C-alpha cells in the first residue's frame, strides 16, 4: 500500500480486482485441464474400441472356419469319405461329430484362406487368428491345416478360439498314419484369443451341465476326450499335450464339486515325466487352493484312455482306472522309492526328496501319515525298530524347516480355522505377549503355566489351545512362556502330534535346550493337574475366561 501510494480503500479495491483476475485465470486453466482430460479419454477409448473390434473379427473368422471345416466333412470326395470312415471306425457317432463340430481341412493349399477372403476377412485377420501362414516368397497366404481331421477348441462360453488337427491314413496305405503335412498332431499357434496353458479341451461341455461332477479327468489328447464322451464319461478334458499348467488345474477343479482332479496321462515316458513334473512344481500351489490332485494309472501295454476304452469298456475304465486313482503325492513318493537301493547315501537322498515333497501338502495330519508310512517303507528290511521313528523324524524335520521358510499362506477354504503352518517365527499379528515382564503375585503366571500344561499333557485339546491364542482370546505376559507356546503350536500339532508329554519334552530338549531347561517342570506329571482337569475342553475355556 505504501509502495504504491494507495489509500486503504484503494488497496482493498485493487486486491478485489486481482482476486477476480486470478479466479478467472484459474477457471480458464480448469477448463483447459478438463478439455485435455476429455480429449485424452477420447484418444484412450479409440484404441480400446479398435482392440475389441479386432478381437471380434478374429473370433468371427475362427467361427467361420469351424463352419467351413464341418461342412466340408459332409462332401462326397474320396478323401472326405476316408476321413468320415476313420471317425466311424474309432467309434464316433454322427451325434458326437455334430456336438463337437468335428470337420475336415481340405488338401488344397489355400481353400480356407480363399473362403475367408470371400467372406470379407482381411489377410491380417486370417494371420492373427492362426488360420493362415504367409508364404516364404511373399506370394500370399496358405492354410495352416491341410488334409487333417480338425477339432475346434473353445472357451468356457463355447466360442471357437483355436483348432487341433490330426492326420489319418490313406486307404490302403501300408505305412499307416504318415503325415501329409507336418506332425501327426497339430494345434493352432497361440494368438490374442488362444493361450494353450489356459484352455482345457472339453471343459465347456462340463460347464454347460446343470450339475457338477464329483471329479474331472485330465487326459492328454482331444481324441481321448472324444472317445470318453462317446462312452458316457462326460467329465473328461484334455490339456492338449503333457505341459499341464496351474491354470488348467484350477479350471478343472472349479468344474468339480469336490475340487478333485484326476490326471490320466499317456502310459509312456512322456506321460510319466509330465506327472512327475506336475507333482514337483504344481502340487504345492494346488494344495493351497484346496485342490485334490490324483493320478489314474493304466495297465501295462495300454497306451492311453482312448485305447483302454476301445479294448475293454467305459465301465472297466471307471472301475479299474478311475476308482483306483491314488493321490499324486503318494504316487510321486513311490516313484522316489524305486531308486532306493538300501545304502546310507540312497536313504539320505530319499529322505530329502520325501521331505521336500510332503512339505507341499497343507494338511498336517496327512503329512504325518505320509512320513510314517514311507519311513516304514524305507526301513522295512532293517531290524532296528528305532530306525523307523528316526527316519520319520528326519522327514518331518525337513518338512518343518521348508515350510518355515515359505511365505505365510492361508488355505482358501479354512475360513475361521487355524492352520499351524501360518505361524512364523517373527509373526507380528495378534500373537504377541502383553509385555516381557510378569508379576507372580497376581496369579497371571500360574494361569499361563496351567494353560501350557493342558496343552502339553492333553493332545486332544492342542488344536483348541492354539486356536484361542491365535484368535486373541488368550495372551501371554511372559515372553519365555510365549516362546514355548509357539514351539508347541508348530510342533505339538504337526511333527510330534502323537507324542505324550515325556516324549514331547525329549524333542524340545533336543531342539531348544535352553527353553526346555526353563520350563522342564511343566512337562512332569502333575497329579493335581490330572485330577483337576477332568474335562480338558472345559479347562481350556476356564483358562480363557
């Protein structure tokens, strides 16, 4: 005001004018920003619309190709008649051929491409859909599938997203099923609408049923699935090869009432390798999702499910193969023991592999059962009875160590239930003591020790004792007693679930000598405790309250 020689009134008027100008500038800026955002939205939506339009064109091209192949199978040319005869010889009815829209890809080099071009599809769409391949010499496009029986692959909505093609023999061809072009089996290359690892052939037919099956079977090839559906086994799917993915297992589990998935790969080296790979790499992830992975084994000399059903019957397949399916983890463990030769080195190697394998299973009791059973198998030719217990302990020790290093993951289906494998050494959830000090005169320590005595001496309520602490209904004021509870929570329900207080103390002394020395008195038999705790469940509740 003084610098500009203004009176107070003039200064106020100037400030008002400046404010109006600034407000006008801000409004102009806001309008510009809003306009820029609007323009930005326009530019963003255009590519999205184009993308959706491109995907729609690809799916339309695939649908048109499916119609073309299926209609071509109705022609009366010699080669088409051979294709139809081949399908009938394999036992496929006309209704099954129609249901799955099975077709024939003609021998000509570009008959499908010419058809699609006549329908208005561009060369780019034909290439992107995997229906055509460009000539090396730049002379145009050629059909991907030629002289093959073709089966459409669909998504869960039933839309065609790819194809699988199979060669078939010429009439009187002594060389059998010699491919005309390429390999015996040929699948579409991956495209924007088709990812092989995310598709199960036949899954869409299960999805359409009103009621889910008790289990879903995964085989290798689509011809296996066709044979199984023809025989009434409608809950069969195919992974289109041996490279099974977690996503495919999840799809199969969602189609099943019980999340039970049965693998029935081909009875050859590739099939066995695929089953081992699934157990080694996907078992843990499947277990965390509550999926039950089983494996069904074919008898010696039978190559696949298709061959078994054609040799015997669908009833035999269900009774002899599917009903005898065993958990994948047990089959993998038995495969491991096939390499056991009785030597110390071999035993050590088997124990390490089994420990790693069993650590992938989420159920504590099942892990303990497996460890005990296979410890007996390893030591069955040894006279020392203590070796079974020692071997079992070694396996479970590896299991415990491996699970302790893994991230804390709760089972999807265990709502409200406590899982011991979710406890970590550095857990900072509700599982913390109130303080590191305590007051004996208050009686708090007596209550906390009484609670731990119940947990130690009564195996039947260890789960309950663990749950009430985890839910925050009981806390420890003494950090040392807290450490003892954590050890019991990890081991009393898992590795040493069947041990009484005396054997539990031996295990604690071997692993945590200092902790045991502090609380050895809690493991001794207290007649007063045994008389007082007539009902352990009630005793737990009284401690909590």
